[in-house]
C-alpha cells in the first residue's frame, strides 16, 4: 500500500474510532510514532503527517483527500511541539481547539489529546494546505477541487 493510501486509510479509521483521553504518559516515544494526526473538529479540517514530513489533508467525512510533499514538516519538531502543547494544557481547560493523535502502527486509533492552542493548529493546517500538490489521477481532480473549496472556506471563516 502506498504511503498516501496508507495515510488515507488511517484517517478513515480515525473518523470512526472511539475517543479516548488519557494522560501525557501514554504519548508514544518519537521513534515509535509513525503518523501524527491533527484535527479541528469544529470545522472538519484534518491532516496526517508522515515521518518524512509528507502527508494528506481531508475535510469532514468527504471521501477525497489531498497530499502535501515530503519536507513540508520536520516530523521531530512537530512531534516535540505538539507534545509540549499537550503537556502544558491549561488548568481551566475551556473549549479545545482541536485534537492530536500520535499513531504507532497501521490501523491503530491511538489516544486522542485535546489541543488548546488554536493559533498553532491553524498555522499547521494552513502550512499543509499551502504546500498541497496537484492530484495525480484524473478521477481525483473534481473531488480534490471540492475538498480545496471547503478548506479555503474554513480558512476564511475559522
């Protein structure tokens, strides 16, 4: 299975998985982490980042996905930044801006952690989208066009 298809498969699993919130002690070590998934559930934008910095972006339950190339993110930095954000969550939590998952193996749903740093989430989502690649196959073009429209609308009205 290609990396893009694997990431899309993982995202589909995550859309239907149950939510489990646990302590930071259960975040896997970086060498065991195969995928980082960021989600802004109030809008539906979601990205999955592979260790080489590439990944996929989706919107809500839309079956289409877009891709961004290797090097878009530095996986180690992303891991450490998000882990730090999760570990320093505020005492008065209020409403979370989104979630992050650190996945360790194909098909796993992993623990889900709330993220309260909205600016960081929006910046990461926008970075992925700004680096997006054109669809590879003819059958993807229309679906990705609609996906991109939804992302742009959400970015303008977060």
